[in-house]
């Protein structure tokens, strides 16, 4: 069942009245749909929330308008020929900080692991605020936690490099043997959990439960963090050692 209240919160924050997004469902098969209508998304999404192994995501950055004209316009298409590529994004609106507990593949985190990820997210939240970052959105991904940094960054090679180096630096400072700061989420067309759906990974056990993904904190005023602040940390990223000849 779709939790329409939580989904509306996600829609209003990331898509808005005049926007659209791609929703992607990954599991045994891939499904994709582009949606401008919240009500239609709820209707189209309903059958897929009953599946046992499907994970549901959306593209969190601004997509070129032409993508809406694909065959999956306002409906889900199985094994689509095309989904959103990096070069089909216009600008970055969010940078995702993903804190994922280190554990065996394809299982949900334990409650202890979940809380360790929460603490790591809190540590990074405080660190970034001290560095002059604007207030961030906080969300539960399912097995871990997310911070979402509001930005307004044009898409080009220079900003791509800055963003990638920002993630490299943050990973070098905040990943450890128990919680990983994911450094692989720097791409423009990044998908993230469609906050509102149940994250179904592995068996749903009391020790490793399925959890609902949801937004737990939204700032009263959304203010973007300037790219100059991103670059200050990006410039601290460890440099690759030159390869010996």
C-alpha cells in the first residue's frame, strides 16, 4: 500500500507543482515511469508496493523536459529502452549523503547497525553546519540514513569534478568499519529511495526488519549551500598517487 501522506511530503519537496521526475523500480525486472501527476503516480505505483523484492527510487535532480515524452510517460514500462542519463539532467538540486551500515549483502540492517548509521549522520550534519552549509533534509532510507544538501549547481565538467571530490573527501573522513559514507552517489542522474515506501531487503525478521523510508526533518526554509562551500571541502580530497612507470 502507498503511504500517500509520506509520498506527498516527498513529492512536494523534490518535485513541486510544476516539476516532474522519473520513478524507477528495481528488482527481478526494471520498471520506469515519468510523472507530473502526483495522483496518477499513486495509482500507478500501488501494484508494485505489494511485491516482495522491489526497491523503488526516483531521480532527485532536474531532468530535461524532453524525457517526459518517452514511452513511460505517466505510466510504468517494463525493461524500458531508456532511462534518465547524466547528460539529460539540467542542474543538481540536491547532494545526497548516504550512510549505510556495513553488513552482509542483501539483508536489512539490525537495529544496532541502524542506530550507528543514525549517529554517523548526526555527526556529519553537525560537521557540515560548522563548515557553513545550509540546513539539510534528514531521511530514513530503510537500512540507513540520508542527509540531503539543497544546492543549485549547473551541470558541467567542472562542477562534476568538484562534486566528485567532495564525496571523496567526505568518504575519507567519515567512512569506517561499521558505517560507510557512500562516495559513489556523485553522478548527476542519481536515484535515491522514494521516501514513503517500505525498504524490502532480505527477510523481514525482528533482528533485521524491513523499514519504511521517510523524511524525518525538513528545514522551515530551504536555503541552498553555495558551490564555494562544496569546493572548500572538495579541495581537501586525497590526491591519487601517481602510478609508477
